[in-house]
C-alpha cells in the first residue's frame, strides 16, 4: 500500500514539475515571437523611411502611410527617433549601421543596414561585399 502511495505522489509531483517547465518554455517562446514580430514591423517602417530619405520624390508614397510627414525633414527626424528607440530591441550591428545612415544617407549605408537587420531577424549572414554594394550606389 505504501509503495502505491509513493508511486502516486511521484507521478503527481512529476506531472506538476513537467507542467511548470512546459509553461515556462511556452512563455519564453511567446515572448521571443513577440520580439521577432516587433522587429519585423519596426525594421520595415525604418527601411521605408530610409528609402524616402534616399529618394525624396517618394515622399508622397510615405505620406499615404504616415500623414504626419509634411516634408523630408520630418522623415529624417522620425528616422533619428526610430534609431534611438531601436536601442530597446535591435542588435548592435543594426544600431551602428542606422547611425551611419543617419550621418551619411547613401545606398551603401542603406544596404549595410538591411544586411544587419536580415542577420538580426533571420540569423543569416550575407556574402554581399563592397563590389556588389557599389552597383546599388551607382544611379
């Protein structure tokens, strides 16, 4: 009889411990998914703003999504704000490349930022070198 009780207690404790760890694992997975979705959304908005800075004629397209952009200076100021906010969620390479773009907006800085974002989101490196980047900057 005592062995049966010990077995039942062991199974009960094992189930409780198992349920606890399963709950912790699921919570961690949910948080990581939320962070990933936030990054995708913010990075997409940032890239649109960067492209608008590179091509001010596209300001009207950006205004369709952000009616508060009255001129290109508004976009540049928002991009600086996005860079400061990205400190909360972006990795160092993304923040550094964004800072370089804000200081000197050109296609090479844009591509470097996109590459850093790609690695942050998907953990994929790129073999895109300066020779390929020059093609993007030749307009």
